[in-house]
C-alpha cells in the first residue's frame, strides 16, 4: 500500500528550477531514503510535504486520496511530521513542555502538569530516552535533543515521519540509538522518509532509496540491490573512486607543537605536534573535548595551562586575531552559527579578516578584493552568480569553500578544520578532500577534527584519538581501523603507532 | 545560479521604497497645503531634519551592529547643557570640543558596558540614558542654562539664518548633516570599520571566529552614536539659545524611527545610510506638513506611527514571501 505519493511536482525559485517533474511513491511501513547532492531538491520536496513551501504544480496523494498541504498544521493533520535539520526546540522549557507545546493537556488555560508529564513519560519509555520529563532541554545533549524532536513527531501520531539529515550532529553511538528508534517506529507501522548525506546510513537503515539529481528524479531502487559505488554514480553521474584518491605526502619540519594543554574538567596533559605537509585527524566521541582543545589553540576559548609553540617559538595566543597573525587558520564546525556572514556578499565573506592588507588610506580597495575573490574561486572551483551575491544563497559545499578560502587568504601555515564536510554533498566532499591534500602537498600542516571516521581514514596521514580530554591514540594511516579508533575513543584501549611522531 | 535578476515589486521596494514614501508624503502635503512646496519651506524641512538625521546616522551603525542606543536623547540633553554652560566661560571652540568629548565619552561608557560587562544593549543604553540625564540635571541644578543672545552671539553659528537670493535658510545644520552623512556613507561602505560593523550584526560568533576585533568595533560604534548625538545637541542648543537636560526627551526614538524607516533592519547586519537620510527628512516633513495644515502634536505622532507600521509591514510581508520561496 502506498502511504504517500507525489506526482509530477514542479517548483521553481527565482532563477532556478528546484523540482522538475518529480514523482515518488512511498510504501506504508518502509524506511525510504532520499539522496542526492546539495541542490538536488530533496529538502525542497520535504518542505513541500511538510507544508512549508507551496508547489507550483503537481499533486500529492496520501493513502490514495489527493490532498492539499497548505501549512505546517495542514501537514500534521494529514499525518505528516517533519524533523528538520535545524532543531526547533525551546531550550528553557522542559522536555514535556517542548513535546506537547501545541497541545498542552488541561482546561481553562491551566496546564495539567501531572497528565503532561505522564504522557511524556510513556512516550519516553516507548522510545527509551533516558531522562526525566521535567528536565530542561538546555541540559540535554544534541542527540537527546534529536530524540525529543522525534518524540514530538511521534506524539502527533503521525503516520509519516520525515527526517532531514537527522544524524548531522550525532556520533556513532548516538546514530545507533537513532537506528533503534527507527526500527521501533517501523515495527509500529510508521512510514519513514530518511534524508542523509552519509551513504553508509542509507545502507544501514533504508529499505528503498530514491535518488534526485539537479531537481530531477533519477530512480528508485531496493537498497539491497545497490552498492555504494552504484548509488554514488546515480547521484553524481560519476564513479566515487574517480572522485577522490589519497595522495601520500612526506611530512617535513615540525610547524606546530603543543605541550601539556589543560583546562580543568575538559582536557588535560594534551601534547602533540604537527608537521609540514601532514594531515592529522582528531577523532573522538562528542563531548570528549577535542573541539575545546583546538579552539583553545586558536585563541577562541581560554585554557588553564600549556604551551603552544609555532616553528620553535613559544607564542601566547590570546585571541583569534593573534592566531591569524601567527599563521593559524581555522574553519568552524558550524557554518551557520560561526562561519558565514549570511547577509554579506561572497566577496566580503572571503576578505573580511585581511581587510587591512586590502586597504589604502583606510579605504578598502574593491579591485584588490575582486582579485582575491577571483584567484580563490577559480583555483577552488567555487560557483556563484556575481561578487555581490549574498553567501546565504550558495549551497553548503560552496559556503564551506568560501570559509576555507577566508582562512587561507590570511596566509596560514597551520590549518585547523573542524568537521570539514558536515552537511555537504558527495561531490563537494571529494573536492574538499582534494583541496586539503593539495594544500598538504604544498606544505600546509593540517589538523582535521571529524566525527566521521571514514573521513579521517580517507584523508589523514595519521590520527589522534581523544577520550575524556586525553589523547588515547596516535595511529598511522596503515594501522587505522574503525574498530581500533572506536576502542580508543571509548577509553577501552590506548594505542600509539610505533615510530609515529606525536 | 541566479542568472536573471528577478525584478518585481519587491526588488524596487527594497531599493526605492523609502524614497517613494517620501515623494507620496510630499505630494499629499502639496495637495493639502500648497505652501508646503515653496522652496523656503522645503529648505526649512531639510534643516529641521538635520538634528534627527545626524544622530540617526550614528544610530544606523549601532542598529546595523545588532544593537541600538537608547541613551542618545539623554546625551543630546547633556550636550546642550555642557555647551550652554561652557560657552560663556571658554568661548566657542573649546565649548564645542568639550561637548563632543562628553558625547564621545558617554558613548564609550555604553560600549564598555556592552562589551566588557556583557550587558544587553537595551539595558545598558537604557540605564546609561538615565544616568546621563541624572548627571545633566545635577550639573544644571535642574534648571535651564540660558544663553544671552547679545553676549553669546557666536552660539548662533550652528543655526544662523543665511539669505541666498530670496531664500532664507539655516545653512549650518544642512552642511553639518551633509558632512556627517558623506563621512557615514564612506565609513559604512569603504572602510574596515564599516565591514566589521556589518559582519558583527550579521553573525557575531562568526566575527569572533574570524578574528575580527568585535569589542573594539562595538565600542567605536557607540562612541560615534554619542558624538553624533552631541552634534545634534549643539544645533539644538544654538537654535533655542539654551541648554537643558530635558531637551532630548524622546529624541532617541526619533533617531531609531528614522533609521528603521530608512530600511536598516533591527535584526542587524543590514544598514542603509542614505535610507536613514531620507527617513530623517520624512519625519521632519510629516511634522512640518501637519503643522502647516494646523494639526497638532497628537496627530503628528499618530501619523508617524502609522507610516512606520505601514513601511515595516510591507518589508515584513516581503521577507515572509522570500522565506516561502527561498
């Protein structure tokens, strides 16, 4: 039986056809993955299902009957819940209040908290979330918040649950918990539409997969009949092995050395070094302290002690502007929150922290800005309309390249990159990897902090592993293995490759 | 991606909306009272708009950086007092410089409270406004500082009527406004400070991460709003030949209104210096026009409120449409 079917959907935005004659049919009770590169139209399609966008033409059938979805509440009344990429929770309310905020039990405007918390407790037991209904959402971890979003969807008794990149902020263990929930929902007969960039997840969890490319429908297959290469070539029309190949480089002189970094309760006794032309990964579970370690090196957060030595000279890096001056580049893990200046032009987004060099008599020389823009956009294959385009209108992959270009433009010798490919598509991912290895070949020392082990294993020369604020592993490329890294990341083992400089 | 620019109503509204509003207002008043269109009256409107305009120019930076400044009214009041009290003692130039210095200092305190004490701009500038007004009242013992017209003739320099042919105009405020806006535009558009201000308003986290001197930029922004409020204070003191702590009461809202009318977004990151310029003229024109047709202060407030709502509603609906389709 078909739970939801879209027929001949068209949707265009000014200057772009987002969906061009897309049709898709989802069986009741299946986990149906939707994949495609950024800009392929998956999110647009989901937003049409969720009532956030109107389609230009086409029809939607739910359980075989045509219906119009005009608003979010309209989608809910048709039994569709969408869990969007950005979580929409209110941190200062409790779990229970968040879940039932649109449907609080009680009468005359008074909330019946006993009933509310009871309802929530039942839901939490069903999905095995380990917390109290009265816990504030602000005290929860990202994965727990994700769970609350899912409970919100389930609480509406929706038959169709759409998950847009649900694992973007989750670590491997948390992804497993999410899988369990999806299995439970499936067992209850719910239909799940699952969007993800992580191909592994598609194979782990989905029954069927539909591929979109450039707003067009490419095809729907049984997941069991596909392998990763076949899926990727459907998505990009190319083979993945053509996309990125590791280029071995021979590390040179030590550029960055850190000794005994510590911050009370977060990390301690962290020492490692980084050499020219070396790409070093930093693996670890969420909350292990690795972001805090590198942010303290960059001067973004304070630490209690430890030394940072750049090319043999100890430096006191108190702020990012000092770090940039000393030759450290930094790319944030959260583009939207601390990366892009959404309202500003792409030109300004590249040049913003080297304006001093681009000014004469205090006035910015836009011709020099343009030169800078052109030199980076052409060498990094960035796509944009014109130099005055606002960066918010670019795809995630292109935005990421602009932020990387901004860091490079300041002339860094050390590049710290957090989650280099979070939320960007396969094609752009491969391009970022090639850029990184190209930079390493030219002598850049690169630190890659990533939650995706395959990423670390495909681009890094060696990888550090952090557990509870301490380094528990330093593994050379030849010895890297997912299980070994996970054992170090969970504190079950410490492993230091022989002959590897730490 | 976006090869063909889309040019509907939204496109033109974004660029020329405030200007169109100004022309419509002008047309309405021209019909209601033919005298509104005389060159003399138009020049009067322009020079009247200077006091609001100059402060609003500074305010544009504050709002663009993601904040605003509720203390400019109090700073204006204090400035008139400082100027009126010190002019007889020290002469024109020292009194003027001292006034601007006081304004800048007040602004710096705002900036320090916001960046170093991490107080929200609303609270910081509200409290600072009260403090400054208190200081001004103490300084003048609660009374007006009158300037004697004969003894302090040079005080008139900021508001002297000048005859150009058959036209009579207060030239100084116009020139000062022009200078402030030209500098404001150049700073906004072509300097690091301008870019930093916009980047902080657009995304403060990203600005910190990118190594932009966030605190310093914000402090400068509030020093500038303080100084521009002082310049407005000089003109007002000169026009009224007096200084009083209450002369700036409610003025901060005028400055914010002109800025917002001009298309600067309270959410930060998006500023429009020339829009502010026109916004200030629009405010002055509405006041002047309603005066000419004999409607009193309450109608002026009502009209300005309605126009503000209408302009923002059009922009708000537009943003809603963009969200739905982008």
